[in-house]
C-alpha cells in the first residue's frame, strides 16, 4: 500500500497499436502492474501526438491511420519502481519511460466495499505429499453409478484431502480401446482422470477400497511438494458449518 | 501387457490447432503411442493457458477458431517412453515435454485380472 511521503511517478508513452506478444502494449503493461500489486495506474489516450518515428498520429476522421498516443501513469515507492523497471523496459519496445520524484500527500483508500472483506492473509503450508492419478473411462460404472462420481464420494467419505476429475478428449489404455469424444457418434466413452492429493499414509489406506471399485484402468502415484494456501478459520469457523 | 512398480510419466503440452501431417497433432501422438505399443495415452483439453509461444490460449464459447491448450499424458516403463522421444522431437514444433517418475499401483484389463 502506498503511504504518504516521497515516491516515484512513472509515465510510459506508447502507441495504441503497439503490440507485445500478440496484444496491445498498454493492456499488457496494465495487467503487469495490476498483478505485481501496484497500488494504482491510469491509461490515458491522447488526441494527437508524435514520437520517435516523427510520424504524426491523430484522431481526425479523414486520417484513419489511428495509432494514437497512449500514456500510462502510476505512482509507487522507489523500491517497487526499481523492481518493475527492467520488465517495463522490455515491454515498451520503441516507447518512452519517464521517471519523476514526487510526493504523496494523501494516499488513496480502498472503497468500503472491498474493506468489508476480512483481509486475513492466506496461510502457506508446505510439505511432502503424494499425488495419485486414476485413469478410467467415463462409462465405467460402480453399482449403477458413474465410477468417477462414486470414487469422489468414496474419497470424501474417507476424508481424503481433495480430488479433481478431468475429462479427456482422446485416449487409449489398458484394454486398447480408443476412447474418443466424437461429435458424430454420441457414445461418449471419454477417458477420465482423477487427480488426488493427500499424505502417502492416507492414500495407501484407501488402496483397498480403490481395488474393489476400479475394475479396469491405471492408478499411479508420484511424489509432490505441497504448497498450500488456506485461510485462518479461527474467526468465522467456516469449516464447522461446511461439515454436516 | 505388464506394468508395475516404477514407471515414467510423460506429459506433452501444446495447442489444439497444432497439426502434424494433415491431422491434429494430439491424434498423431496417440497413434504413434499405439504404434510403439505404449501402455496408454490420454489427451486433455485445457480451458485457458499460455506457454511456449506466450500467447494466451483460450477456448471461447462463441468462436470455434479456438486454440485451447492440450496436454497428452503417457505412462509406461522408462525404456518404452524413451522410444517415443525421438518422434516427439520431430512432431512437436512448439510446446513442452516433461518427464516425471511415478509408481504404478494398479493396471488392470477389462476382465479384472491384475497384471
């Protein structure tokens, strides 16, 4: 968050049509600033101007060349600006970057609506875990229920930390049958993959159940490092109400 | 076919519109895997992403000209997977190929016999 005191003001001049990796430079820069946590930035479009190429750019209707000048401005702390400059340098291409010393008299405040959300920082937990991938077919059944659905329910019931089901578009496996999602025949036996993450101990305990349920398919296990972001539930205790 | 214990997982990332000899690249890769008698291959279509070409690939609901990210996952013994690599070198012009070790827990055929 920007605080009152000395700061830097950065002004970037580019052309409206200038491109950076297939998109306009100004939107790429704005996104970059946004995701790098800059406290605010504005994009202004000029009416007319000329730059390094000494070519006049105007918005007059009779001259449809376009490529109007664009000015991007933001104010940040000197350290932050220092961090951002190398990448900005690369992004502007033929554009111009100007840096000014400035003084923040009063920093802007986030609107009340945003402030009402508790700003509890996410807890970061790291550790070793296992990732299990289960490859089955969409039409595989378990007690008249789609197998992938039954597996998810069974994992939930067995307190497995989390599972995600992915639907493939093409594939073949243990039985050499090609599973295909074809627009012409609606047979729909697409390959499905379940990705499950938990500790090795909990996954191994689940193998017996898995063995009984999966009649054909492939199950593989790999080592992973978990980097998990969770919220501190101590305030609202949302977890309690989520668990019936 | 037999597959147990230590195995290798190969993942290939590229775009849906990538082609190889007049057919979608992902189909060509799956066919090559079958030809090489690899245990299995699965193709997944992503919703959004960016990669080697750093363009955002997005599948729009309205436009059919989508270039969604595609991931092909292949699992087999390491020596079998290695056989596929020279072909991938040739076929994947722009994309990412990654290998990781996996442990096979279960690999079963249609009639439920274990291998």
